[in-house]
C-alpha cells in the first residue's frame, strides 16, 4: 500500500501478488486456495491462503525482489471520493 498527496487529493496504490501465475489452474492447490479465499492475520497467528513456502517466498511482494503483481492505482479527490482507477 502506498499513499501520497496528489494535486488536491491523494493517490493510492495497492499491490497484490499474482499467485495465479504460479499456481496451476485446476490443481488441488488452486482449489484449496479458492476455498480459503485469503490469508488471515491475527495477533501472533496467521492462517495462510497458500503454503508458507509460497506465501512468504515466491509469491510474496518482498522489497527489492521483482514479482508479478496486480496493482490498483487510484486517484482520490479532496473529499476522498475515487475519481480514477487503473489496474
């Protein structure tokens, strides 16, 4: 998540790893990831959507490491209303 002031409002960028690039469609792992739907973060505990080797490694958006991702780039006006979004 990245937020900055921008010409009378704000620019918000949100990136999420493109796990579907690494997980074969119709595989058991893909089906289990769909069943879980998301990773859940609790105080002192985490339930990953994917095995940790993937979610904390190959698919993780670590700093200084190129990764495939989907990036939402949004512009908000001064009131916080979204005026433009690109993906």
